[in-house]
C-alpha cells in the first residue's frame, strides 16, 4: 500500500476530473478499504478541498467547486500548457486589452506565471521557455473553434526553432492530402485560437506556414542551419498574409473620427490605420467576416463612416437596429 501522503495525492488527482466516483471503484483504484478511503477524503477536506459524499449503496465521492481555491495538481503536459497560456496572456491579446490599472489581467497573469515557473522542474521549464521564446503572439477574429494541439508537438517545434535544427514531420493539408515535410523552422505564431509553425520548406524551396494541429510526430534531424531572412515584417505578419490571400473576401475601408494614434493603439494589430486630417483617420482591413470589423470598430469608442464595402453598411444597420431594440426593451 502506498504511504498516506502519496495516496492522498493520488486520490486528489482522480477527484480533480470532477466526475462522480463510486466509492467501491475509487477504493479499488487506490488499493485501500472503504474505511481508509473515508479517512483520506477527510484529510482532503481538512486541506480545503470540498469533497461531496453521496451516501447509499450506489454512493460515492465528487470534488465540488469551493469558495476558496485550494492547491491544484497538474501533470507535465498540463503544467506546460498552463505556463504557456499565462505567458501569452502577459504579452498577447489579453495583455493588449487588459485593464491598465494595477491588478489587471496581464499583471495577474505575470504573477501567476512567476509562481508556476518557480516550482517547475528543469525539464519542464526548458520546454516552456522554448515555446515562449519562439512564439509570436497575435489575435484575429475569424477562427470559429479552438484547434487541439499536442503539447509534445508544440514543445518539439519550439525547441527546433530555438536550436536552429531542421525538422521532419508528416503534414495533412486542408484537402486531406498527407505529405512528408523537411523544414528549417523559424518561429511559432499563436494566431487567435490556432498555432502555426513558420519555416523554410527545403523540398519546395520556399517559405511556408503549417498549422500545428495538422502536424504530427515532428522529429529533429540533428542538422543545424543558418537562419534565413523571412520575407515579411515578422512571422505573425507572414501567417496573416497567407491566410488573407486564401480566405478574405472583403476589403474594409472606414473613416473614424479619432486620431490615428488613438485608434492604432486599440486595433492596430488587426488593421492598417493612417491619418486622414482633421483629427480623423482611415482604417483598412481584410476579412472573411464583417462581424469582426464591427466588433473592432466598436471598441474604438468613436463615430465612423463606411467607405466600403456596401455590405458593411447593411451590417451596421442590422446591428444598430438590434442594439436600439435592446436598449428600448431595457
């Protein structure tokens, strides 16, 4: 039988799935008697974990949501994902929109990140640092779902970028075609809810971006390379340009009654903003959805007029009517 401390940690790990565990099944998983299981549950409660007991023949245990946040247990992949997410929050989309006052999201994320990395073993810290160092963060409003990424794929790609090591991997294109790629990896890009690897494709003799959720089993070749010059301002701009040419159907042109610097600070990551004289500016962006430009313009907090496309005028009218009706109903 495992010692009391390790057994209690194992029990906590099982309960943190937040599923209902029949008492007999849980005791069997831990290799203990029902009486010992009850004592271990009581220990968790003393530590602040709200474990709910369901009595009866079919009774069992479940970890409920508590008023206070007790210590959490995470495995290696979860620890890496947590640290990467916190780091992106301090420098990416969340940081750009976070409250500027002390205690804002970016500052809280930075504090949490410091605590997490401080207690990480060196093998995990190396993976997190590689991902963070090799990632350009940007946001976009067009993705409709989060693409699942294998943490090992993410970490392997990041380490290859950092170490300038050529990478081989199978890649599945949007049409389902599967090919073997040999790439000089350059940077990772976190673009909205997807991750991309930007690299020089040695077989096609050109730069490419690869969605990490379509990439599998990356393996370093052991061959180092001298980094090439990327034909773009940065890796994020390269990925955005590639997506724009493939998917965008609208070229948005809007005049905003606010200074260019003010508007650029708000939405400059997603649009081109140029002064238009008289304290106004011209905003241009490419998109496959007109909802996103309206959301972005709404965050500016200034009057605007649509130059093109005419479909955007219809969209503004539709949104305006719905908001007006909601205001009257309230």
